[in-house]
C-alpha cells in the first residue's frame, strides 16, 4: 500500500498564479484533511472532508478551496497564490475522525514569489 | 478539546530512555491522549494513544497519571533516528461527529545525542 501520496512534492509559483495540490489515499479512509506548516509552527488545519462529496473549513481556510469528488482523492486549490501561502502542505486521512491513527503524506513544499 | 503544555526542547543520550512530559490539566473524562512525532520535513507519524491506563506498543510507552492531568511518553532506548518534534494532543474519541479539529501546537524537539 502506498498510504497517503501528495503531488507535487515541490512547486514554485508566481504571485497570482493558480495551482492544485493532489492528495490520494488507498486505505478507503472516510476523513481527509489539509494542513499547512510554517517554520517553527505546528500544523494548522485548512480544510477537511468527512466523506466523498463533502468539505468543510478548518482554522485557516481563506485563499484556498477544496474538492472531494472521489473518496480516495482530496484536492487543495489556490486560485490566486500569494507570498503568504508559502508553506509546507500536509495531507492526512483517517478511517473516521481523529479517534484512530492518522496517516500523513510526505508534504508539498510550495514557494510563492 | 483540552490544551496541552510541553517543554520546547529536550536532549537525550543515545541508548538511554527518553521521557517526554505533557501537561493536560483541563482534560475531560472522554478525552484521549495522543502522541505523534514529526521527523525533520516529513509528515507526522502516529506513536501511541491512551485514555487512563498505561499503554505500550513497539515504539513507545505512555504513562498517564491517575488524575489524568499529565502524561509521559517513554522511548525506552532512544536512537539517533528518534530525533524529532513530539506532539502531545488531547482529543475526544467519538465516531464521526465533529472531532476533526486536531491541533498540534509546537511540541517538544527531542534531540538524541551520540
């Protein structure tokens, strides 16, 4: 099993450009999450999904959109990238909620110049 | 969910036990204590969790005080590869519902020295 796979691993964007980060899990998990992590900080929840076709806002949702059209995929979109969105993005999945072991991807390092 | 307090950093000698403390004085009866770690630049990794009894797995042991206001993660024989940031998290254990908001905080940077 691959677990949780994030693509791409690295990306440099110019201010105002758009892009989509893909998170794929092969464990048939219901819940999926997108976090961002800035230097010296803990992880902050951007958006999450409790099942196919559902999405909800986390702590820092502004400037991001998400979609969960298929159970195994959770997409994070930046419509107009800003330098403040320079960060490392992590995706995670759990069977149902956080009361079970969570599996994380290896991260996407995004730089907006 | 209850707030946790951890020391920002700790050192440990290779081969010795690493004892990482966590205070969660506002923990409620239905909240579990979870530990994750994040090795440099990688995604966080689940270690262990418990409610009130001590727990042990192949990675670590979790000791929770009787009043549940604090806990200690024990890595019995620390190696250089255990150098990481360790996060203590308190979370309600409910199937489904709104237990989505996992807050990591800044954790404890454990440095294992040769």
